[in-house]
C-alpha cells in the first residue's frame, strides 16, 4: 500500500531565492478552510492582522491582539501543507523594544509553527529586525503605507509622491534589507518608487498597491474573491464575486424554508415509508 508523500513546505530562504526569477504569489489566509483552498497555488500565505477588519468588523487593525493572531495562525497551519506561512505581529507587540518583540515573535513561532513573522516599519525597525533575524526568527518587512500607523499618517493614502516621502520609503526598504529581512511588502506606494526599490534591493519585494515590477504580489483574499464588500481598493482585481453568490444562496434558502420547500423527507432521518397497497390475489 503506497503512502502519500507529504509535500515539503516552502521556506523563507526559498522565497528570498525567488528574487529576479519567479514571481512570488502571496495571499492572506485567516482560517483552515481558506488555507486548504489556496495552498496548492500560492508560495506564501500571510495570516494578516487585516483579519480584524475582514473577519471581526473592526475599523482598523489596531484592535487585533497577539492571541487572535496565534489562534488564526494555528488554524491556517492546520489547513496548509506546502505554502510558507507568515504571521503578522499586531500593533503593540513589537514596537516597545527589540527584546519585547523577540519574546512575542518567539511565542508566535513556538505556538503556531509558522515560518516567520511580519512587522511594519523601516528605518525605525532596523535594529528590531536585525535582533530577530540574528536569533533565528525570519522576518518579512513591510514598508510604504503602514496600516498600524494610519492615525499618525493621516489616513489611508498612496505614498511617495513628494521627493522627501519617496526618499524616506527608499531608505526604509534599504534598512529592512540591511537588517536581514528575507523579503518585504511594499504597500500603497506610487509605482515609480516601488519599481525603484525593487531594482535596488537584494531581497524580493511583494507589492500591494505598488508596482507590477515588484518581485511578487499579495492581496487580501476576501477582496480578491468579492467577499469583503465594504469597499474595493483601486489595486484589487476581483477574480470572483462569492459575496454576491452567498447572498443569493441565503435568499433562496430563506424563500424555501418559508414556503416549506425545505427540508423535504429526503433530507430527514428515519422517515416512515408509506404503506404498500395489498396485492390482489388470483
């Protein structure tokens, strides 16, 4: 009897080695089912703190806790067998000090079993990224638009239009790479700046609202399949409209229940069979 071979997981060094070769395909996942459905077709699954908005209805990612990220990270690991799984470090779990960041990141790695963590920030996080990387914790950087810093940034907007802002993001990218991150997300950054960073850095860049020139791309899965309908960002392409399908299915179900068309006896257990008509004897 043959035993199915368990596929080997894609590692952070393998993601880094994709720089300039094969585009890195990334999507978010928050549940085991989503991980099962996406695992064969992506290189990296990000358990993003965007789950606060997508799953919990929060107005921003700031209310997401470390315990929430660990719980959802475990769920994704149960459903995934081959993709590189990275877990977001939520707001307040790594900014205080590099030692605090290590304690929390180590907890995530131990309890989830993921390949690494992601944290937001560039030059200001350089020492923290280096501290983690030198102690065996792979780090995915995140520069450009930083959702956890939306209050200080004055809201969600594309960045890099002015010379200083562009220079700051370029410096952030270099700092993240110098500190030892295996790759970095570039979010909400004007295309020429994102392309320039991609060309300059020795590590892969993963764009979201950035540039086709990035070494990879990531979207929030629920945006991509039409499940999150609060708004549709410019950088999202809808590959399905599952939200509309769920709403239509819900209406059809409700109509059938109210009209007593569902359930029927075929959906029930232990139903009594109608009595047979006596056969006429001869």
